[in-house]
C-alpha cells in the first residue's frame, strides 16, 4: 500500500455506517474498529476544514434496482433505526447523502456537493468493502476524482471479498492507505 498525496480539496466519504448495516460481524476489521477509525478520520478532516460526507442507504424493497439478480434479495422487516447513521461519526456541518443503490454517486447529489466545494479527491471508509465502498470508488474514479481508500477503516462480511477489493481493485482506481497514514499526511500537507 502506497499513499503519495492528498489534494488541497479532499473530502472524506463515509459509506453506510448505520445501524442496519453494522449489525452483522465484519472481517478483517471489526465494526467497532471501522467506526472508531472513520470517526478519527472525520475529526481530522473537520479539524482541517475539509468536507465530511456521511452516506447512508435507505431503500425500501420496492425501490431496489429493477434488474434480475441470481442471489436472493435481502429483505424482510427492518427495524425503525435501520438507516440511522451511528452517532460516533456525526459532526456539525457534515453533508448527509442518502442513496438507494450500492454506490453513493448514482441517483444522489454527492457529485454536486463535491464539485460545489472544489473537491478533487475523496478518501473512502465504510462497510461493506465489496459493495458500497467499491461501488463508490469505481464511480468516483469514473467521475474524475482522485481516490484513496482507508483499508483499515473498511470491512466486509466476507474476508476474501475485502482482500480482493483492497489488493486488486482499489489500486487500479487510486491509492490505499491506513487511517494513521492519512491523518499524518493531512497534518503534513495542511
């Protein structure tokens, strides 16, 4: 993993750290660690006056994309707080984006929020690595943003899927680093 730089206008984008997503065990990083590292990054970004975007998924089963899928759709009754972001990552002035799909760009105003603020790079954290985080990383790259993934602030329900994304996909879309490396680089470049 090599982290070379952070643009002057970099935003942190935190994916799906909400009650309904975090109820299942994750690998290789446990949910409390992902939340704590994402919160540390959010605090560092806020401290440097950089945008923090909190992304949540809030789609009813009937709002799922219409394409056929081979896997059984996850559904059932969701608790009232299913789409509520965890308190540990919230901060004053954060941007909240609600999505209906895996990725945070399609069908949302994320790109508009970032472009209005002159953002040229995004740092991604969240759950699940191979769904929301990877989909958002791919779209960010396609939208022309520099992409950095905080590998220790992401996790998946499948360790092999996480490893595949971190080792094979993310390096083709941008850079991969740790929470500590990103916070240190923020301090050095601000």
